[in-house]
C-alpha cells in the first residue's frame, strides 16, 4: 500500500478530484487530497488561475506543496492534476522520500525546482494529445524526456490520450470521460504495484 498526496487543479478541490482520489485508493492505497484553496472552488481555469495570482502565484503554490509534504511524512508518492503538477514536482524534486511522481493534465520541466530529477523517483505523465492547455508546450516537453525504444532510460513514462478535454478525469466537469479515467487509474495502479 502506498500513501499518496494528490494535488488538485485550478478549479480547486472539486468533487471530481475527490472521486479520482477514491478510484486511486481502490487499489489498496491511501490518498490524501489537500485543499490548497481553503474551500474555494471555481467555474473556469481562468478564475482559478486568477485566485492563484491573488495567493502569491505559482511559487506560492509550489511552497504549499512542501508544507503538505511535511504534513504527510509517510507519503511515498506525489501526484498533481494540471496546476497541481507544480507542487507535486516541487516535492518530488526536493524531498528524497518520494519514490514516484504522477502528472495528470500538466507537466513542468524536470529542472524546474532542482538541477536534476531524482533518479530514484519514477515519473508517470498522463496528457490529452488535443488538450489546448498542454498541446503546444507541455506535450512536446514531456515527449522529449519520455522513455522510448530508442531511449529506454529516459526519466518519464508518458501516456497520451485521444481527447481535447483538459480535465477528462474530473467527474464534476463537463469534459469528464469515464473510460479514459479508468485507463489512467489502471496505469497508476500498475505503477504503484
């Protein structure tokens, strides 16, 4: 059993994020879902990002990831959805205890918070290939560090999904796709096994 910290996206800690956490927990794991917005939930990513700016920006969100990681010292896996990838990577790149990092609908450079990715930390990335939020920047970056037949020692395993929906794994959004979510959860369970 793994203890996992799952950071929410810019809409806040939605019922859909809680539902995703329950699906991941169904594999026999304990999933913590910290609320970085103190209960605030937003209708659009733009509203959520404006809230992040009022809180002090993405640097502040990254620091919140460190605070949360300290609250759950037994956690060995950190995950994030979209904006939640920022605090997840901050923790994964700077706390030696993490053995895996899971990015969903977002990606940041491996050197964003440290000069090198920790080699003992597995990185699993889930991106929708037609998602306008990730297509132009995050997806090419993730592809450049993903393991392939030609480069099996690359630091990340990348899974691409045929969808244009940014939050396809959040059951509280109109873009929710139950079938794709099941695939994401299955692949997370396989990593954790």
